[in-house]
C-alpha cells in the first residue's frame, strides 16, 4: 500500500442515520443519494443507495452535499477509491466555512458516538447491556 493510499486521520462512524445522507454530484446528470459510512477532516466513505449513471471513476471531481444540525453545505471532492457501491472521497480546497462545517459535523458525530456507546447503568449501578 502506498503512502497516498493510507488513511491520514482518524475516522468517525455515523450513529444517527437520519442526518447522514449525502448527495453526490458530478455535473453529469441528477445527483445520486448515498449514506455516510465514515467521515474525517480529509474525506469520507459513502455507500451509494441507488445505481447511478454518473461517472464515478477514480479521480473524478464531485460535489458532496451534506447536512449538519440544520445546515446544508457542499464540499468539492474527488474520488480516491471505488468498490461497487462504496466510494471514497478526498475533500478538495476546503474554504474556511467548509472546514468549519466539516469540523462541526465531526465533533457532533464523535459526541453522539460517545453518548451511544456509553454503558447504561441499572438501578444497582451495575452496567447492563443495551439492546
């Protein structure tokens, strides 16, 4: 594996599924709906929910539209990996607003992960397994 192919930062896995939809646009056809698989400051991995006629080959430029706490934002990206419905994107030239949106989404996702992965305490203060 080359240095370029190695992950360069920690990833966060989404917990709240309603907010983790992504629209993938290439400029050639209607956007494709996808679901976040993991996310970091440098990029994201998504699962395409529908088969798309878009050119989603490695190196293709794309726009990703995401949602975070009441705000919709768009990020320029390029495809760096592709395996079936899984597509890995690298964010390109993040503006100050784009960087702030990505960091805010990442922080929210990390907080949710901690909240949902915390053991639930029973009345006798012994943790029990959550369903």
